[in-house]
């Protein structure tokens, strides 16, 4: 394996280890607070490499760097003697289980404060309009700060992009709340729309390679498996060296209902996709919005640190919503292999910018992953913290718990299903690398 590959894997292991350690630390501290004996606090899974005992707790480092545990006395059994998990009051046990995800949110907030303190936040500011924009004709101005779109709250520029992605723009009147010179205004307009043949992707038409910046869900290229970051190198056998050349090609060869073959690069490997364009109504906001960052004062750093965590929590929940409603499938998910690949690509892309930018890029990934880990663990799925919370809340309401054997069996089945899903997603991640 190349040295660069070793570094990327090492960075990924460090990031996963920090996230898991912080999660388990939450369980550990609240267990101690509730006088629950922690028998082992470990980082990693599998055989123990080394460890030491202090008090009633063994602290261990295990062979496989993914995962970790805070093993409490009697946690998965009938034991309810003093010091056991089941002996603690039900609300104490709820606090222990909740502490893991909460600590992930705390870690995400701390990292967000560091990042925003250094590079700032991205205000949701209008920075320009295309010619003949209905939004501009309705009274929107450059410098307006968007606060709401059709009732959806907007705090930072990226949330406008998320609104387009998750809720979608419809060919119907839009209502925006904007802040202008300290006052809030409400402006409504009919957005510009155009129906034409599309493949479903965006790119920048400049002199740089024709890199895909986003993929539209459920359009041909999404269904063909193309991803943001892929670089298009030819269309129907005609080489394109830049986004500008790609735009010129499509100008000379408008899309119709005939197959189109795109050749593209991903991670240095050449791939191709044959797709048939479909008619699609493209609706435009009618303005360009800011995605750059600007610095703020200390109260602003704290405020936007919290907003950053909220942004990633909201994004995770919206992504799960798309999975539940079938707008995306399990094949669109990424497991550990996919995440390691993203971490590696981010490291490679940022290291030429210097150590500070590289560190900030890694912190941004950790904010995303930490918030994601917190939300995923709160899902009411057996074997996860959220599944355990369901049983504890039932116990708090009923005044008595469900039989331990029944609960244990449900958690076991949930664990097996989660492992099967992880194997499938990991296999799919690997196939996407080749």
C-alpha cells in the first residue's frame, strides 16, 4: 500500500477513535454519576492489546480500531444488585443511555466553535441575479439576508442549497422573508422555470476540469451511479478538457431523447455511463446566494457554532427522511469504507492549502460525523441507544420494565440486522471504488 494510503487510513482511524471515545465517555461519566459499576471502558473491538485496572474499571485498547464500549455491571442481564445498571433509578439509566449521543453533539459544538472562530460562517446573503430574474423584479436586492423560504428557517447559505435538495423547487409562487437594513420584509414571486431534456447534474463552466458539483436525485445520472466530484472527460466520444468545453459541447449538441455516453474519472479510475435524457422542469430561485464565510464576534461564534451543529443534525434527519420515503435507497448510503474514502479525498484536496486548512477540513468532517453519530444512535432501533431508550421510557411510564429476556432477544435481532446492513453497505462501498 502506498504511503499516502497509509496516512489516509491513519487519519480516518484517529477520527473514528475520537468520536467513539467521546461517545463512550458520555456513558462512562453518567454511569459513575449514578453509582453504576463500569467493568470495562475500551477503545476498539476484538482481542485486548493491553489494559490496566483502576478501581473497579478495566481500561483497554483492543485490536480493531473501529468501535468501543462502556461495559456496565448487569447491563444486559437480570442482575439488579447494588452497583448494577438495573439497580439504578430508571431516570438515571435514561441519562446514562442519552449521554453518549449528547456527548457527540457537545464534541460537534466544540469543533464548530473552533472552525467558525477561525474562518467564520456563511451568511445567507443574496449576491446577484441572472438577467430578467423574477426575484429581482419582485423587489429582492443584492445584500438581502434570507431568513425564510416558504416558511422554512434559513440561518446560513448552505441551508438554501439544502432547501433545493431536500424540499425541491416547485413551479408555484415562493415567499421569502429577508432582512434588509435591520428590517424584515416579505417578498413573493413566481420563480423562473424551464422544461427541457436533462441528465441531472451541475458543473462550473470554466477552464478547470469538468467536475460534477451536484447530482439531481432520481434523474438519469443519479440512477447511473455518478457522484459529485466525478470529472467528465468525454461525451459520446468527444473529449472535453474543461467545464467550458463541456458547456460548448452541449450548446452544439442539445440533449434529446437519445442515449448519451459520458466518460468520467473517479479516484483516478476511468468509468463510463450510458443514459437517456428525460424531460424535466427546472425551477430556479432567481438569485445567486453566498457560500463564502465571513468572520464574526465572540457571541456570533457561539451562536453560529450551535447553528452549525443544528445544520448537520437537520441535514442528517432530512437525509434519513429521503431514505424512508424512497427518494434515495440503501445503495446511496456509505459505510466505514465510504467514509474513509471521503476523509482521504478531503485530506488530499486540502493538504496543498497548508496545515491550517487541512486541520479545519478534518474538523469539518468530524462535526458532520459526530452529529451524524449522535442522531443515528438516537434512532429507536434495537441494539442502539435509541432502542434502549424506548424500553426505559416504557418502564418509566408503566412503573415496571419489560422482561429482560424479551428485551435482550429484541436487541440481539436488531444487532444482527444492523450487522447485515453494514456488510451490504460496506460491500457496495468497495464496488464503487473499482
